[in-house]
C-alpha cells in the first residue's frame, strides 16, 4: 500500500486514534480508582506517554512485523474495533436512538467504514481534517460549566497512598489506547520530515491539555460518589448546560462524538489494511469486505451494559501488552537481528 503523510496528517491521525470513542467515558473508571489524585495519576501517565512516543520515534525503523506478529496485532485491532462498535451502539441507544434496532446502527457504522476503506487511503486520512474544528467544540462548550464547578472536590490530596496513584496511572493510560499505531504510520511520513524535538512535544501538550480539562471538569462537577454512577461524564456535563441555539446540548455533542468515533473505526480499518496488505494479496476488496462483514456480526454479541463494563475494565491490561511490552520486544529483537522496516513515505 502506497501513500504519504505530512506532519499535520500524521499527528491528526494519531490524535483521532487516541481520543476517538474513549474521550467521553474514560474519566469515570480513572476517578473511581484514583479519587482526588486522579489528575496527578494522569500527569504521570502523560509523561510516560511522551517518553513512549520519543522511544517510538527513535526506534520505529525496527518495528518490523513478521507473519505471527502481523496476525496478533490484526486480531487485537479487530477485537478493539468490535468492542468500540458495541459501545457506540450502547451509547446511542442510551441517549438518542432507544427505539432503533441494534443491528441497524451497527450496519450503518460498518457500512461507512467499508465505503471509506474500499477507497484510497487518503480518503480515510483526510476525513479527519473536517472533524478537527468540531472536536474542539467539546472544550469550548465545557467552559459553560465553569460556574457549576466545585474546586473543593479536588481535595484533600493524600500523597501517602501510592497504590491509589498507581491504579490511577493504570487506568489513565487507557486514554492513549491506539498509540502503538505511531509505529505503523511513521514509515509513511514524507522522508524529508522529522518529528524529533518540538513536533512531538507540541503534540503531547495538545493531547494532554485536551484530556486534562475533561478530567478536572469531571472531578469538580461530580462528587466521588456521583461519578461512579455516570458512565459518560462529559455528556452529562454538557446536558446540564443551557444554550439558546439548541434545545439539548448533550444530543448535539453525542452526534459529534458519533462522527468522531466512526472516523476512528475507519482508521482502525485502514490500519488493518496497511498491515494485511504489506504483501500483495489476491482479491483485496474481497478481504476488506469479509473483514467488515465480521465487524457487523461480532458487536451484536456484546451490546449489553454488563458485558461492556467488564470488557472496558479489562482493556487497559491488554493495552499494556500491545502498546508497551510487544513493541519493545519486537523492536529490540529486530535491532539485534538488524532487521528494519521499509520507509514508505
């Protein structure tokens, strides 16, 4: 597969991957375990994330996937996508489409991803550009909640409870789910471009501020007992705001989040294509079609609150394996063998 990325396209792709779908909900499990120190746990997790992408940038040329690791990552991304689609249907059924059959919503989401992934890779990449302005509307309208925030909810700070901080870090990293795709798309960056230094630092600051505002607002808007009962805290905060141009701000933003999430699903599909078609295969469109048929079937088995909660509370452990452990093992194994991936941008 041949295409090239500019710096802006690369970072936008990574931003959507890391924030799509999880942005409205990851705050609840983080604050439930991290309590008043949730914000501190997230700062530490963000430092780890920054060090990780620096490591990725330095050694990405050694992230060569043999057939076994290709299939391991393809199965992982497929499972993550299935869970994401199930969660998207659950949110839509809870907020805006309670009477719509589950299979209808799933088929619409999968059909849009199929259409995008049967097109050129640039189609998926450039769709994200249109989302950028509306994504940051979340931050703009969250500011309406400032008068309702209670700063006392951030205290007291019990720095002697290290277990609480460690558990908070563990749940914080879920916000960066998908960051391993840095290694997949980095070879497609135009060869004359470099990400070292300011570009990586600037990207880290943008995603940190974007997430940190949501954590602080959630902590200050809800008490620790209340936040455990709110699965999508950002949508609940927006629901409490009153504006003149739309009757219910929460529904308006659920549809924005839906668009954002569908693009994320498209990018996961593109990533599957990038890895699957490293070698030329017969009937590529049929392969893509079969992949999406499976995506339309499997989520229907998970669209239940209890199943989604169990899976969501376990994902961060799987995430640690595929984002930290496996890349490090693969990179150093290939470095020892002198095996590099091919620059494609």
